[in-house]
């Protein structure tokens, strides 16, 4: 819910600007009055002159009266909600209040909205008494991500005869944020995760209190199971081990935004599927307590964000707002390779690594292989560019094309859990495949390819990946 307000008066300019507000009816009356006056002079008809002066004076009087009217009108706008997924409507409420001492005439309201959200909403309000208020609302929706300005509100005043209309624009506006669609994902244990870590989180020493000492002397009430016998023998007194506490599981999500790696555009394009997949994965992991960082091929996009550790559900969970706002505006990059993303991963072990890749060439596969060595478990969703170009009707059940199958094999040999993505693929099913089949869907022809030596070593190399992801 958000809102804004402002105060406006129907006085966009001076008297010259007010004459510019003459309607077609007003201009017609003025032209007819002038014509009648000219004809009365040529024909010598005094009665015709009086008719002409009446026709010409009526629109002029309406302009002056409307121009001198001093309405003071306040507006406010509310969005419920202000952040919505694609293809979901939001309600926009407008409230107009007459804060002057005079009642208004007929008010015509028009709110400015981008063409993506549909036509501009228009409303006609009858007389508003002094101190009175009127409320109207409309709905907007968008199939495209982005930040869309709403407003400012335009107010039109007209005289009772329809001779003149004056427009006043308020100064306030609001922003509607349309974020990627978030799909609920099933809890899984990613293939390649190291077993034996309990809930999958690494453990680190406590960082506060006397427990920082390694080791420390025995205190009354300490559990005898914590006695460190080697240190006890060295110091000649009972010594206990330091306490340990779980460290938050870490995850890095990589989004390949290279323009050359994605073909097509629009809500049903491969790139939009990848953006939605990143949003769904990030929300899913953060709700399960992961610390999530978003990377693109150009480098870090969102700093590491701590998860909620709960199951609040939906795109509005605590901590997901900044990440979803960034994904709402992410666009194609002009990058040629994934080297900047790899440089961002060189600092150390990143725990779970999830990549959403477009078309990968040999160099991209090599860089992805080096990324794998900087992470624990690694899952790659590789979009089949050729299939997305043909569309669902063209792809059918022909399976993964040979070039993509070769890249998937190389990624799996490097230790990735690689999954091909074709048009119409459901992310929850692919996410479940990473747990059920080790990253190879049952109908994937690449599953028949001989596995490299590294295919059997991934189960024992991952560290720091969370269970039940």
C-alpha cells in the first residue's frame, strides 16, 4: 500500500492560456457571433448585430468566469499492492477532496498511466460540496516487468454550457513495481551435496563471550562430553572444547543476461523464463534460511541478503524486496563472456551455486567449469536457444539438440548438475529433477551419453550446501 497527495488549482496559465481551452462548441459560437456581426454591418440589420454580440459574448464570458474560479482540490493515490508479479492486477484508488469554501462544478479526472498498463482511466464527478470528497478506483496489470509511474492526476473543469475546459495537473505521482512471477518450489537436496552435515549448514565457532578461548577451563555445569582430553593433559586441569554454532547456508544465483545468449523477447521468451526462475529460486531458498547473493554475467547485482529462515511464502517475504526490485529492472547486457561473474566468485567457497544460462559456447562452458570449483553443489539450468526460437510447436518431443547435449555433458563432467530447459518447461519439475535423477531428466537423450570420471565424484566434493533446498 502506498499513496501520495497534492493540491492543485484549475489555473494552468494566464488568460491567454484560458482562451486556448475553448471547446469546439465555444469556438463555433464565437465564429458564428463574428460572422453575424459582419453580416449585420453589410446588410444594415441592427437585430442581427445584437444576435452576433450575444453569440460571441457567451463563450468569452464562460472563459473569464472559469478562469477566475479558484477551486482548491487535493488528491491522493493508493496502490494495493504497490509490488505485484507479472500478469497480476493491482487496484489504484484515487481520492479527490474539495478544500475550498465553494462547491465545484463538474470535474473530469484523468490519471496518466503508461500504455503498457492499458488506456488512461477517466472519471466524471458531479458537483463536490465544500469540504466534500469523492473516491474512485481502477485496475491495471502488466505482462512485462518494470517500474511504471502512475500520475500525475489531471483535473479538467468545464462550464455548464460546455464552452470552455481548463486542465490542471497535480505534482504527485507513484510507482508501480511489476516483479517476475514467483513459483513455489518443492524442498529438495541438490545432487552433489555432501552428506553428513545434519541440516546441511556448516558450523563455526561462537563469536561472542568466553567461548572464543580455545580451549577454556572447565566450569561447574559444563557437559563432560565437551572435555578436551588432549588439552587437559597438556595444561594439567580439565579443559573443555569451544562451543560451535551453525553458520547460515550460503547460495549464489547466477543469471546470464548476455544479449547474444538469449534469442527472442516478450513475456514468453527464454530470458523472461530465466528471470522468473531466478526470482522463484531466490525466494524459495531465502524462506529456508539461505543467505542469497545474485550475480549476473557483468558481476554482482544484489549484495548477499540474509534469508528469513521461515516459510512466510509469496513474493513479499522479508528480505526479498530489494532482490525482486532488481530483477524487475534487469535487462540484456552487451557482455561477451562470463569472466566478470567468475572473478566475483574467486573470493572463496560460495556454498550452493545455481546458474541460469543462455546459449553457451566452448568458452562459456570452460568458464562455468572453473566456477564449479569455487562452489559446493552446483545446479545449471541451460536454456535451449534453438528450441525457444522454434517455439513449443516446433520443439515437440524431439529432445535436446546435439550441440546442447554436448555442452550439458561437459558441464556434468565439470561437476555441474545440468538441466536442459525447453519451451513450456515447468521450473518445479526441473527443480525436482535435480534431486530425483541427479540433474538428468528421464527423457533427456544426453542421459545415454557416457559419463566422464568427474560424474562420480560430485557427491563427495560439495561443502556448505543446504539440505532441503
